[in-house]
């Protein structure tokens, strides 16, 4: 089935000293969404950025700001990320005991709600929240760092989640280790949004890199 694959470069691989310029560059190079990785040094072993940085980059693009919260707890910060200009807010299923409540909170703030699963979490974890979701983000590396290798067992999980989604209007996003080598398998398994950090930013040729990932996905 030919479908339109969206590319969401992760700004984790951007030059943080020139973040506004980098966001404009990926926008002009034709990205679909801008993926923002938020890390707390607690849920994941790295610290990145917070709502003030989301607010600072918001004026630099009109594209979807796809904010991936790798933080626990997430609920106390969701309103701040909404006010900062996020379009999609994704929380981890593993981040707190009340996923259903977190998803309701995101939608109550007028934002699209996403859930992410780390590699070891089975897809059954989200079976009863499907109606509250606009996006499912399958982590294909252990969250915390860019530039890691894609975990092959995740292609089966992507396919299983695609069939769980059925006809529901839920995006299926893959995050971690997406390259021209792995994009085809992700698309074939049913992903429709690919996050690509290092594969987009490497060598500074953002358009060329994203075009290559799109072409590889289309072959999948
Ligand atoms: C990892 C992040 C990813 C990461 C992807 O914790 O959620 O978005 O930046 O980086 P690459 O594409 O380099 O694997
Ligand atoms: Zn991410």
C-alpha cells in the first residue's frame, strides 16, 4: 500500500547553540514534523530541554511540534508544554501509574495525545486507551540518546500495533535508529511517521538526507 510517510527530524541531533536556525533549516529542507526530545535524567539517563526551549523554537516553524516527554512524572509538566506551543504531547506508558489520566489531560488542553512504549513494553499496555490516542510512538532503541542501533525485534511490534489501530485515526511513529537501512522495514510493518535524528542531521545535508529516508521508506 503506497502511503505518505512523514519525516520528523529529532532536534536532539541539532546544534543546540543555533537551535532556531536549525529548526528553520529542517523546515525549509522539507521536514513534516519537528520532533522534540525532552529528557529528565531520571526516567532516562540523559537531560535535554524543557518547556522554555519549546517556547523559544515555536516562532521558528509552523510545522507540527511533536514533543516526546521522556520524563517521570509527566503530568505536572504537561500544561507547561502545552502552553509553550506543542502540537502533539507524547508521554511514556512506563512513566506513571495513570496513563489514561495523562492522556485525558493532554486532550483537555487542546493538544493531540500520544503514548510511547520503550522496547520491552508489550503493545498490550495500550489496549484500553486506544480511544484516547492520536499517536503511538514505538521506541526502537532504549530512550536517552541519539545515534543508537535499531532493535530488530521492534518491527514485529510495529506490525502488531498497526493491526491494533485498525481503522482508527492514530499515527504510528517509530523513533530510534531510523536510517536508510531501517526505514523500509518500519514502513512495511505499518509506520507512517519516522523520527530521524542523526540520519537527518549527518553531514549537514538535511534535504538530501530526508529525501533518502523517504525513498527508502517508499521501497519498504
Ligand atoms: C531517543 C530519542 C530519539 C532520538 C533519535 O531517546 O527519543 O528521538 O533522538 O535519534 P536517532 O534518530 O539518532 O536514533
Ligand atoms: Zn524521541
